[in-house]
């Protein structure tokens, strides 16, 4: 089939929309028909050169793992409630010296007043961690005795928060007391002279429990509690505590929060460190069995139905 020469034919440019002689039309790589002015050749970058595929990983590779060296890692037990770990035990944690140096570097501050306050920053961070997370490693039992007519029971000197308080009868059976607020105890037993077998207890102050009813005889108790371990600031420069070894990020960012507040850094900076601290705290909570310090929240607590004193 023969086509017309198009000597007197016209076409409409697909780009500008004007009419031109058909013989002046140019075809584009996009299959359009355009005029001479609208014609643009295809850009070279639209057809990049072919590049071979990246090399693939080896099948079942075995990365180099350094062999353990004998003599590394010394654990020294100071007392049953405190374990100090030598700095060679875990390179991932902080010694006291490493933590204080890191905080000074992060905040770019070596001024003497700031450095002398670092211990306070660390101690505050430790307190925040211990009160936010209950870790089994910081839990222990003690026994004590309450006398007849005395509604108060002394706490251990390293007491942080209660886990449970149990009354031990003559046969060795345990009856667990329920933790209540002091105001609830006062409403339950308005008169301290009301005596009986204690069913409830509360934290009266930083050193004393309040029992209700008041013991009607000499009674033995067992307290299961979370204790406050020795602070990193009380150890040597090259020693670690459990927290500085197992929760280095929480220790670092918590201390940075305190340091940034001390230096009156911008709210954004303080918020950033606080967010990092909370993230580290959330990961640390995975190691804890419970998140609540109330006896009512514990699934192993033996619950006693409320009774009125006789």
C-alpha cells in the first residue's frame, strides 16, 4: 500500500499544540509527534549503563570470634548484698571512671564544680532506676519480731520497697499481710489499743512499718523486700556495680539528664537524654518480674479477705 507524500498535509504538535506542515514533524522516544522547536533528544541518563549484580554473601559464613583468654573476669563478693565486678569482666559496662569521663565528654564540661557534682548525678540516676524497676537481683529476705502492744515494726537499713510481709505462726505457716495506705490503716483501727493478729501493714515513714491490728502477742515476721545496693560512687575508679555493668545506657543517659539540667541546657537536649533514658529503662524492665511495688499487684501474693479486729 502506498502512502501520500504529505506535501500539503498538516499535523498538530503533541507538545505545543500548534499546526505545522506534516513533513516538518519529528518523532520522539516517547512515540510523540512534535515540531522542530519542541523536539528534544532522549537524555543519556534515561538509559544508564548496565551494572553487574553485587556480590552475594558466602553460604553459611562463620565470623571470626576471638577465643576467651584465661584469667579475665574476676568477681569479688564483698558481702551477701553487694557484688563488685572487675572491669575486665564485661567491656560493655561502665566503671566509675569510664562513666564520669563519658558524661564530661558528652556535655563537653570539665569545670571543677560540674565534676565535683557528678557523684550526685550518678546517685540520683541509680535511685530513679531502682524505684522504676524491680529486679530480682536486688531482693532479699530478713526476719524480725514484733512485740505485744507495739504497732510499729522497724525496716532494714537498706530497705527500698516492700515485696511481701508475712506473719509466721508457731507451726511455721506463713500468713501474708496486705499492703495498705497509712490513712486506710488509721480508718481500720482508729485506736492503737485494738489488738489482734496483724492483717495489714503500711509504710509509716522511711524507717518503720505500721501494723494493723496491733500485735496481741510477740510475733515473728519475714520481710521480702527490694534493697538499695551500694552506689557506684562508693567503689573504686575501676570497679563496676550490677547496674553499671548490665544497664550502662540507663546509667549514662540518666546521669546526662541530671548533668544537662545542672548546666541549664536547652529543653530539647534534656528531652533527648530523658527519652534515651526511658528507652533504656524499658529494656531493663524486661529483666524484672513485676512493674508495680504494691503487694496487691503480685500474682504470688496470698490474698486474705479483709476482717474486722475482734
